[in-house]
C-alpha cells in the first residue's frame, strides 16, 4: 500500500469517528456529511487501486 493510500484510509476513518460523535451529540447534518464523504473517499481509493486489474 502506498503512503498516499494509507493517508486516505486514515482520513476516511477519522471522518467515520467524526460522524459517530456527531450522531451521539445530535448533530445529524454533520454526521451524514462526514459519513458520506468518508465512504466516497474509501470507494474512490478502492477503485483507483484496482483500476488496472
């Protein structure tokens, strides 16, 4: 795994934790936005890694 891919995964995991804490604190808009952005980041990274196969 490249260093840039690792950074993207770490950022996506941080966004998921932000989403969880936002949901606990009843800030639903921030929770939905951060969760969706984290999922999109992971999907784009996965597709980018497997584009050659």
